[in-house]
C-alpha cells in the first residue's frame, strides 16, 4: 500500500502523536524526542539545538507502508545529512544507505519524497543558518573562497545540493554523535566539536571537488558522444527516467564522469537538464491545446498534478491551467 501525504497533514500527525514532547536529556530543554506517528510507522525523531542557528536531527523509524510526501517550496538552510540505513527517492533521484547530502542555502523547489517501507531508516541531519556557517569560513561574504560561493544563494535562487559517499572519517564523527556519553553543557560542547569535524570534512571535500571540476576532468571525444547519448535517453524516457547510476551504465561511463561531464557539456546537472526539458515539453503540449493539464503532467513524467503545477509555475511564473487557457 502507498500513502501520499502533504506537509501539512504530516505535521498534524506529528502533533497528534506528540501532545507533550519528551526530553532526551533532563538537563537540556533543547534536546527533544518526538514519537513517529503510529499511523505511518514506529520510531522517533530527536532534535538537538545546541546553539541558536544549529540543529542536529536524528531520525530512526520503520514505516508500515510506502509513503510519498509532498514537499512544498521552501527556503533552505545549509544542511549536511547522512543516511546510515534505509533508502528514499527525492524527485525520482534514488538515495541509498551509505550516502550523504550537502546542501547550500537558497530556494528549495520542493517536490515528492518517496520513503520505502522495506528497510528501517536511520539518518542524521545537521542544519545551520547560512550567516552562521559563513562566519565559520570567512569574516565577510567577500572573503568566501570561490569554491564555496555556490553554497550561498539568495532566497529566490535555487539552492545547490550534491550527494556523496560517507567516508570512514565521517562515519566516526557520526557514530560519536549517536553515542554521545555526556549530558547538559558537556554534551553541548562535545556535539559542537563533532559537528565542526563533519563540517570540516564536508568543506574540504567540496573544495577538492570544485577544483577538480575545473582542473582535473578531461573529456575525450568519445566521452562527449556518450554524454550526448545520455541526453537522448533522458528525452526519450521523460515518463520513467533512469537513475544516475543506470544512465551511466547505459552509456558506458562511470557516474563521476557522467555527472561532471554533463555539467561541462550542457551547463546543467543531469536532473537539472531533465527538469528543464520536461518543462519545455509541457509548454509545447499545453500550447497545442489538445491535452488537459493532468494528461500533460503524466506525459512529462509527473505522477502528481500538484507537483507538476508548482514546477511549471516556478519555471514560467504562470500556472499550467492559466497558461493553457491563455492560448
């Protein structure tokens, strides 16, 4: 069974399940345990705000059913997250155990997040206010290293994100957070040191990746041909696009070369290109006047009309229904 739920409905279920949140640490009012809504699964979410502007979230649960969450457009903070168990799909992009995500600030377009019931999920997230994160790396915005400037977008600009594999050093810091032996102020100091370790590892890797994009990736003519093949496959499979790993396999490239090479050739990420192409196709289909909005949404790969409408409106500043009626 699949359950589709909106952000508001999910928020109400959390409130219903937690009329009085419990404290994981009796000496710390900012360390709160929330029971997972029993209608959806069993488990908990622990939120630790050890200073203003930084929050650690530890989530562990097992779902009763496959859950699709409709996530709305929202302003995004700096975030690093680590999936230790389970898997989910974020707008058809699969995320499996052992991966991390590093997100910059800016506008998140929202979409659909699909959570699997097959495996219990355990993940750790760290959210940081952009201005606080910036104060850690530079005394003012003009001194932010060029390799990190893409992490700081304006509220109206779409945020940056990428996935990577959790390294052994990251794993050590994450486990130390999960197994923190302290309470009260000692716990806060300890957690701050571990979060700083994780941020240092993430920033160092981000700098290496950005420099590598500029300096180390050399595309051969055959690589460029294969990247154009990947473009064709995306265009032909709008209603059921392959994952990044599958796409790389189909064209005979490793995922690193495909990701970096696609951006080099087309100036966009693979999924950024897919999104833009979907919107252009939707615009043409609506222009024809032959299809309803629901039909166009399905034809360009959206299972949910609401998600399609939001994506179209963000792209063209008009709803697909109004756009169709204006033609």
